[in-house]
C-alpha cells in the first residue's frame, strides 16, 4: 500500500492507494470513524459495478449504510441534483456526527463533496474515487463544487476529506476513452512538475504496461498535488499551476455543453494550445508543444482545437474563477516539468485567445 499524509492548514488526512482496497473498505473506514450511519453518494454506472459490494463491506463492519444514486454524467453536478441529495440526507436523518462517502468519479466527488461541506454547515467526508481522473486529481485537495449554466465549478468551497481511499484495480472496468481521459490529468502533472514522469509515460508500450505501473503513477501524481496543496490550500498561488490547460479546456467543455468532449480531452487541447502560444510569445522553449502533441497522440487524446466561436469562448473565460480584478492567471510551461503563472491584463486576453483559437 502507498500512503500519503496531506498536511493542510484546515486539517491533515491520509490518502491510501492499494490494489483491492475497495473489498476491505468497511475495515478501513472503521479505523477513522466510530459512528454507525454512513450516507453513500454514487452514480448509476458506479452503483451497478460496486454499490452493493461497498454496502456489504460496510454492513459487515457494523455500519448502517444508506445509498443515494444520482444519474451518471456532468449534468448531475448541478443545483437540481444537489437539492435532491439534500432531501435524501434529510430522509436518512443524517447529522454532523455521521459521515458521507463520495463513491464515483469527478462529478460525484465534486457534487457530493459540496453537499457534505454545506449540509448542516458540514458533514465529515470520505472520498473513494473510481476513475483515473478522480484518483489522481479531483478527489485530492479538497476542492468541491457544482456547475452553473454559464460555467464550470463556479459555486464551490474548499473542504478537506477525512480520508481518500484509492483502489487502482477499479480502473480495469473503465472504457478506453475514460482511461485516456484520466491520462490527460496524469500528463498534466508531468508537464508542470515532473519531466521524469512525462518521459516514463512516453515509454509504455501498451495499456497493460501502463496498468502494471498505475499504482505508482497515481502515487506520484497525488504526491505532487499534496505537496502543492500543503503550501497553497486555497488556490491563491502555486496551486494555480494545477490549472495548466484548464482555462481553455473548461471553455471548450462549456461551449459544447459537456456533451462532445470529456474533461481530460478538453484539458488536452488546452495544454497543447497554451504551450503553442507560449512558444509564440517567447516564454516556452521551442519544441515543447511537439512533446505535448506527441504524448497526447500516444494516449488517443485530441490536441488540435475544434472550430469554435472565439467570442463565445472569450465570454466563458471571462467568468473563470482564476480572474482576479483586472488580471487573469494563465499557466504556461517553460519546459516539460517547469511551469509558471503569468498574470495577463484582461484587456489583452482577447489578443491572447485570438492567437490560440486562430
């Protein structure tokens, strides 16, 4: 088992990574929670695969579990679904001495986490991520949120879990597309902080070679994120580096109403386009964008932006949470593994984005 202790200012918590960990989840939860009632929030796809097994494991350990199942997909990361989940919490008579488990990918983790952070002003939370994207990124660091019609993650909070339990074997049930979706975030970690990780990803011959090493890869990504979160829990400085490719990526997701591209696919296009722009501006080493392009192609991720309406993209980016006053933070890389934040005057953003979108 790999274990990481995240030492955040609002409280420390462990991340445990182990093949088969889901089968012993009752025993693991018993180590950190002495109450009985547990509300499990999951989605319809994950419930079909793992819901009953988690319920059984918790019952064997003496817990009283209550399952809440939402529809799969980004549309569940909404206030409509949030209100339905609150109602289920009331039906279960959950209180601040009980605990909530988010069992699922990024959508469930974000939405259930936000529900936990706000219901009764805060119910303790455990994250059990079931997708690669959630295991390496969204379940770690305490960011929880829901979307608004005009933008992604616009309503949220920072709410650290009591623990994160990661079972890499769950990734073997993912479709090829959604494994690659998570690889978009894995590649991001290599691009911003770890050239050795980036190079190793280029070296895997096939999916099986990758999955043999996936627990180590997850540990590396979580370690990078944990170190960043420890020094910048509230996303006002270095943590913004984790948004590499996301400003444009979120805008692409929003432009297509979350239907055409997954999060990792949109971020992949964002990473390439912002790296290409960095080269044109003279702040990124020439040839870096080719390295980004090559690794995206290797993992069947898109790199070239689709034909999109630049004015709509610019409007969406105008609502981005990385806006601060008259400035907006863009994340660039100098070379693979070496990233930095550049504050751009909003009056110049149109020119920047025209360069990206052209």
